[in-house]
């Protein structure tokens, strides 16, 4: 089996560089905000952080390919780094501290690319989470100052905390009824949004979360962190991993019920 611990150490170096760049511009009065064609804001900090990460990877892993939100895919090969320089850009540009840099290494295998290293760094929250295939998931300030992550043991929806991003996406896809039905059955709902619900599932502070539309760079790091913490990460179609264009994550015990409300079967409830 390959040893991905060197890649994890590199991911921390990449995150350190990105954190410095993004925090330097966070809440800057002269931060320039553009608008993408799909009307989502993108700042100069997104591009600067991704360029920094790509530069490090070009030197440290010249044979690996890179796919990022801002600059597409470069290179080819069986190993590919996925980068979302600022997940939660709308929060970032408004001064809300819930945003993070997402870095994942995926390796080609049977059934396509699978995540083998994932790191989520949220410097404005002072938090970082990471995982390596078959080595568990952790959170802490650094590799040497970390605690292991473990999902919750909650086994009933009536005791579960459910996190999501917004209502709009579910309504657009004709799944709002199933979504609302689920919210009525759980103990608690909170719309934390973006990367954070997945990290809380991994920590055991939230039990289920889901989003109706995502890109691979949004999900790859989250997927391995949740699964290495003992949880389940699939698409709404039940397909394991981050390949379905949407996501459902849980402590495992509640996953079938989560998919029953929000998955393809849930559209017709």
C-alpha cells in the first residue's frame, strides 16, 4: 500500500501558504470582488491562493495533475490534487469567518479517482481538519498537536442534528418536500453551510448533512475526512464517494434514512 503521509505533510505546507494569503486579504477594505458569469463572487484572494498552491505543487509534485476551481485542470497522471482555494467565498467577501481552503489528493483506481488525502483549513475560525486513507481523521493546529475525529453514535432521527446550506437548491430540484419532511423529524436543524457541516459530522457534533449541488473540489477533502472518522459520504443517489455532483454525509447509522428523504426515492415522497 502506498504511504500518503508525505503527501499529507505537503498538504499542510500548502494550507499554511494559502492561509497566509487569504487571511492577509480577509476583511481588507480594498478587497476587489468580481462577479463570475453564474453571479457568484470571486475575489483576488481566491486566485492568489490557488496560484500559490499550484506553484508549490509544480515544484514538489511535478508529475501530479491539479484541478482547481479557478484555473481548471493541468497535467495528467494517476494522481490528481483537487483545490478549492476559498470554499465559502460569499462569506469571505462579506467578512463572515466561515470559509476554508480545501485540498485533496485523489488517485486513479477502479471506478475512477478516489480521495487518499484530504485537508480543510479554516484560518478565520482557527481550525484545521485532515485525513489519510486508512490512517484516520484528525483536527488540530498541526500534525503534532491533533486529536482524532470520531462520528456520533446517534441512531434515531428524532435525536439527530441536521445541517444544510440553504433551502433554494432543494426547491430548484424538486426535493423540497422531502427536505422539509426530514427537518420535521430531526431534533435540530442549522444552516451552517459549505465545508463546516461535514467537519462537524466527522467531529460528532452534527449527525447528518447534505447539499443538492456540488463540484468535485467541494467534496473530495470532506469525503475522506468524514469516512476516516467512521462516517458515510455518498451522493444523494447513494453512490459512495464525492462523484455524484451532490452530497449526503452522516455518522453511518442514519445514512439510509437521510437518503430516503433526500435521495432520488425521496423526490416522490
